[in-house]
C-alpha cells in the first residue's frame, strides 16, 4: 500500500493521500506498534504495544517501517542514557543501544546524537517527561521534532530503518558521558501517531478491514482505498463479499486506480448500503454493457474519471450514459474528468444531467478551443483545457480598469468559485479595505472595518475572510458582503489566509499557522514547525499546505496534527496552490514546481519567469503563474501528454504583477498590478465567449 493509514470509528482512509493512525487494533495488525519480536527482554510493552518501558539497558523498535512516528515521553531518568531514534532491523539490531553502531542513530535526552558509538552532533535541544517527540524520514533525512519545533536532522539515513527507543546505563569508551560508570534509569514512551510506509500492499489491509465490516455493531461507513495501484487477483471479490455482510454499513467507497475487473466493479456497485462510489482507474468501462451494469438506481455520487469513455465503442458509452442519467433519479454528483470528451459529448451530457447537483466534465484533449463553450449551471465544472491558450491568439486584456490609488494599495486577488466575482485586498479609497469586483472590473462592494492594512483575502464562495497587519481576521458573508464576525491572530501580523467550508487557515509573520473553526469562532490548533514567516497557505480536500521564508512547504492533516511531509525548496516560498493531486509552488528562484500531492514527488519544474513567482492559480488542467519582476503571466498545461513549455505568455503589464487568478474552467485569467495606481486586468483567449 502506498501512503499511510488513518482510522476512526466511522472512517478508514488508506488512500495514497492519507496519514496518521490512531486505532490500536489496526496499528497492531499493521505492526505499527512496538513489536515483541523487535525488542530485548528488558523492554516491557504496555497497552497492546502502544507503550514501552525500559528499566536499565534495553531497546525496542516498531514492528514496521514508518515514515513518521510521534511519541510522548512518560518517564525519562538519567538523560544521557535515554535514546530515541532509528535502526536497521537484523540479527544485531537489538544487541546494543541506538547509535552504538553503523546501523543505528540515537538522540539522547541531554541533546546529543550518537552514531557508530560516537557523538555526531551535540548541544541540541533536550527533552524530558511530558515532551512530545516526532521523528520523520523522507528523502534520506531523519529529523527529530520536540514539541512541534525542529530539533535536529541527519542525512544519508536509509529508508528501511525502524523507529525506536533505547536505554543504556553501561560504561562507554568516552569518560563522562554517563558519569563514567554504570548508571541505571528508566525510559518510558507512548505512541500517539504513526504513518504506514509504502511497502505494505493494499491487500494486506483487506483482511482486517473485512473482518471489521463483519463485526456486529461496527460503524464503519467510509472506506477509501484509492491510489494504491493495481490490486491482486481476488481482492475485489474479497471486498465485495465483506460489503454484503449483514453487519456491514459502508456507504462510501473509493477503489480508484485498483484496475478491478468489470464483474468486480459490478459487485461493489450493488452493495446494499453503498451510495458513493469511485471507480476511476478500473476496468468498469471494458464495454458499454459493463458500464451500464454499474449504473444502479441507489447511487448518489459516482466518479468515472480517466476511463476514455469518449472513445469507447465508438462513442456508444456516452450515449448510454445520457440515456441512463434520467433513470438514476438518486444520482446527484457525477465526475467524468479525463474521458476524452468532445463538445458534442459534453453538450449531450449537460442536457441529460438536468437532475444533478454537480457534473464535472472536461474538454482537455479537444484539439482546438470551441467557438462557443457549453454553458453549465452554477456548481457544475467544465474544464476547457489548455487548448484555449495554446491555440487562441491572446493579444490584449479583454477588460482593464484602475481599481486602486497609491502604489501598493491592491496586492492580492482571488476568484469566487462560480467565476462571477473577484476579491482583492485594498480599495481605491484605503489600504484598510477589501473590494469585490466583477470580471469586467466593475465594483460590487467594498468591505470596510479593518483598523490596519489588509494584506490577506480568501473566499470559498460562501465565506470571505480578510486579514490585516494587526493580526485581525474579519469574516464576511459572500452573498450579502455583510460582516459575520472577527478572529484575532495574536502576537503577529496575518500574512496569508485560506478558507474552505468551516475551516480557516492563517499564516503569520511570526512563523505560526493557526486553524480556526467558523462555527465555533475559535482557534482549534496552532502549527509551529516553520522557522520563519509563513508566506502562503492553501486548504485542499485532504490536506493543508503552507509555504515559508524558511524555504519549505509543509503538508498537514486538516485536523491540525503534526505535518505529514516537508518539501524542501532552494529559496523562500511565495505561492502554494492545491487541486486534486496537484500541488504547485512558486518562490524567489523564479521556478514553478508541480508535485504529486499524494507522494510528495516532483512532477515538473517549469521555468520561464525572469523574476520571483509571487502568485499561482489552478483552473482545471491549466496552471497560471505571475512573476513580480518580469511583469508577465505565464499559462501552463498540466496534462501529462503536453510538453512543459508554457501555453501562453501575457506580457503587456506596465508594472510588476502582484497576483493572478483563473476561472475554474480555465476560460479566463485575472491579474492585479501595482505601479502608478493599481489596475485589474481580465484576459480571455481570442474567440472565447463569456459564460452566460
């Protein structure tokens, strides 16, 4: 299984994007606890392996390779003999303390790192009982964090190590390290969180999960297994049988990328409680008949991404869908992205899907931009693809208007999801306002009430959040623009903000990130792993991304736990954006980098700007970047089969570009500049028509 595992009473997430495991029983099955076979006799396990106590000499390792573990120190006496670190498993792994040989590394409670029997670092932060220690291993870098602060790191550590703890009270070669003689003590720790390594296949999870579904009274309703590659033969049948158990109540299932056969998909689709199903990346569309078989009347949400339906059976699959949609009266959400649809396909689907709340379709692979793109109802998504910018002669902005006074008065821009409005920090009258505009650059309204300069704006179409240099966050109703409350980011200035549903994330000049819940109007977590100003944030479906002047992007779970991944960059960050499995970053080195969010792997590095990249925007399969110094906007394609060169360069800005935004369809781009007065530009490819 690639990725990690998160379990709660109602949801199991073993997708490639998931992280964090807290259920003792599942951890035990996955060997993510301290394992009896990986300890010496003096290590005493407690709470089914979740805790370990070492009295005198002893060592205990987790039973599986893990990219992250978070421990709480319960007891720690004789700090020089307490070690938390990692070791390569093997016959000699338990023969001594962590750091005694070439195959282990140990961080002592008195602030030293031992390796090959010697100190390789010293003078580091210390730890004691009550402290929280998190270890991560990524890209050969083993890192220790103490109470959320990065304490130390070592490079060149192999990926196959097991995290663990050890005690050593015996005499060592260098006098004075342990008082020069035998000193006994106790080290006791407890696992709070752990992550599953990529070596365990998805099939290893099915047996315990199926057993859980078969247990009377279980409440498991959501099961996400997507993104883990092809499943082994028989896995689909095993899961289908478990879904048919009388005690099973699973209602939401994701098996995307599993390559399950058509008959297995049919069996899953007919599970009695199931109403949400993701069959993207399976063989469900082996024929039009097999596709028709899964279109059951009980499904409310169905994802069939990347199946090539536009070319299946000469287009018969699309006709079949159009005929079936009116009959599936319960269906409300349908995703057909990546199916090589043409304009006629999309137009037919729109007409047939009148009863849906959401339809996601695209024209990504259309060879040319349609002269008149089909109109979609509010909330639906049509990704027009990069062809609009590759083949459209973009000569000048469709609309432009002066929207600010003094230089610096307008410095941020974000588009509403329905493409109807944009919000910018500042106004023509004051830098302490925010302003909502239409795409033709006319003003909808001004948000007034801040007592300091507004430097951050965000909207999800329902809420608007604005932040200022005093640390104040103000909330607004996106429809009426009426004030809806206030939050205070104490101790430092707000520098960036993002909002999605009930969650607001704010970054500060003081290196902290705060998570807020709108309904409760309170801060629910403070993230403190960055070491410099947090310059950019974004909230995705599964994760939070933060970029900093410390030249790192960190990915966090939405519940505010410890960061799950750190992406090092060569320069300070200025922009970060997420969409699906895409994570895009920009910074002072003039490069735009695209990562796979699920793995953290760099997919593309886009170069073309001559100055820093200050702003990024994602719209369907199009990425837009704005550089402050070279006064240009670049439009890039995210399609795998399109070369990484830019689709278009919009370079008629008279002064540096401060911020960019793109419509969800990719049909128009907006930009803000500051020079002798701020100005808003709106760009559309030649031949493109405005949405009605």
